[in-house]
């Protein structure tokens, strides 16, 4: 084979060279696991590109996971701050001689009537909060499929959505076949079956190919 089509692993191993000029054996082993050269220490250009693409995808997934966690943590922080300020206001009122509990009881009738008015919506909202904060079935960049929990999944695999953004209120997704974007409330997704392709490394996807009956074996083999 043409030597121009291969890279020498000993050249790539120079990346693991330390300040003392010696090659770090641990880093060299990590490079070997990443690029997987042959017995002669050679690596094809195609395999090199595939290895770099794998690292790039892992970095993209890591960046998406960090962004997803930061957004959820920020929203959760806002809720904690709201509770904290409510407690601080209660303490300040008590120090000024007011009874905060009597004030809250006087407002309880208004709050109760408001709760009845938005009871269903608030139930969905808290259900969505638990869905995102506790279950965390997906993150930004994940490929998922949403279906009714009472229906069976198809054996050929499920065409799904790509998660673009996640908040405590809704999830923004892109439908892969048409690249259409939508936003769905987390409360609606809480009662659905979520199939996460990223978390299913051993999943199988069946593709059926139809050929004319007169197709030769050589064509099928190619």
C-alpha cells in the first residue's frame, strides 16, 4: 500500500511528550486506545479522521450536557431564592412587630381561590419540575423518541427528535425527518415514554432494502 495513505503512530505519540522530553506512558496508552494503530504502528488516514470525529462528538455532547445542567441549575436556583426571600421577609416582619402568619392567613382565601382556578395547570407544572429535576431522561443534544406509554414500540427502531433546549417549563426539539422545530411542556412529556438513543448504545435499528428480483449477487455484495 501507498505509504501516503498511512500515518505513523510514533509521530502522533509526540503529543504525549512531557516537559522533560520523555513520552508519558499513560498518555501514550490513551492515544493508542483512541487511534488503535495496527501491529506495525501505522494508522490509516480514514481511521485517523474517524477517531478525531469521535473526540469531537464527545466534546460536543459534553458541552451540551454542561449547558443543559447549568440551565436547569439556574432555574432551580431561582426557585430556592424565591423561598429564601419569602423566609427573610417573614423574619423581617416578625422583627417589626407584625405577625407574618396572620398576614399569610388573610391572603390564604385569595391564594386558595387562585389555586382552584389554575389547579390543573399548576399540577402539570410541578409534574414537569419533577420530570426534569429528578428523572432527567434526556439532555441537550440527545436524540429521543416520544410515544404513548400504553402503546408498543416498533421493532424497526423509532424515528425521533433532537433536543435543542431544556428549561423547567418546556423542551425545544427538532423533528429529524423534516427538521421542523417545536416546544413541548415538560408536564406533557412526563406521562410519555421517552426512548433516549444516546443512552442506548446497544440498540438496533433495522433498515429494509428492496431490490428487483433480477439483481445480481455481485451487486448485493457491493
